[in-house]
C-alpha cells in the first residue's frame, strides 16, 4: 500500500506541475493497477506525450517486461511519445524515452547515472 501511495503522490505532483504550466493533463483510469497505458497524458499546442511516473529510491530502475511492452505498444499505436518519469527523494525528475532502457532478462532497466545524463528535465517540456 505504501508503494501505491508513493506512486499516486508522484503522479499528482506531475499533474500539478504540468497544469500550472498551461498543459492539459489526464490521469489514466486504473493508473497503478494495470499497465496498459502510461499514468499521465499531457497536451499543449501540438505537444503531446505520455508519462509513466516512478518514484524509486534504488540506483537502478527496472520495469517488468509486460509493463514495458505495453508502454511500447501504446506508443506505437497512439503515435504519442512515452516517457518514464523517475524521481528519487530530494532529486529532480528525469524523463526517459523508452529507447534508453536496456533489456535484461525479465525486465528493462536504466541506472540513475544514465538517467541524469540522458534524461530530459521538467523545464525542457516547457519549450
């Protein structure tokens, strides 16, 4: 239950941020329960993207194969780019395109160093 609350709090944080920046934001129904679509859909004047929000403290972020494949399928069918938003306590958000994740067995993963070096920051979505 703690993981669900932490995840929904992270989603609300992103919803509030994008809303205050003039974006239209939709939280996907069943977010946190199923993995058929990203948690949040964000739109503004021709910009559109999906975000799967992760608040995860470890050095590596792994997404199980089924959830990752569903995000990739959603991106391919909708034509809307999908990012994994990853934040650790007292650290900024980094937004990672699915192409940055490396396959490893039953999951896809990325480490915090690569996320910081290659991910987009919140401010980059304002452009």
